[in-house]
C-alpha cells in the first residue's frame, strides 16, 4: 500500500472521520473500496458504450444492406 495525500473539505473530512470512528470503520479501507467500486463502474460504462457502438454499426450495416437489396429488387428477381 502507498501513502497518498488528498485535498479534502475540512468539514466533510472531520464528519466522515467521526462517523468511521464511531462505527469502527477503517477510513482508508472505506476509501479504497470506494475507488475500486468506481473503477468497476467505469469498466461497465466503457463496456456498455462499446456495445452501443457495435449495435449502432450493425444497424447501419443492416440499413445499408436493406437499401442495396431494395434498390436491386429482391435476390430472386432474376428468376421471376
């Protein structure tokens, strides 16, 4: 583990430190867990964005293919 320095609002820090002390919670562990949770949320958001981008690309491809097919008639038009 590494010692890090953060600039925090004094009132918020004191209130949180008091809460942690009263509840017997490690303030460092609580902040570490918060950061880990945020990183997981960012991964999920990143994955969701990638999925949306892929879906949008698929839809665009389908629309393009549908337009091409309709412009050429249907695939069996030469047999009709």
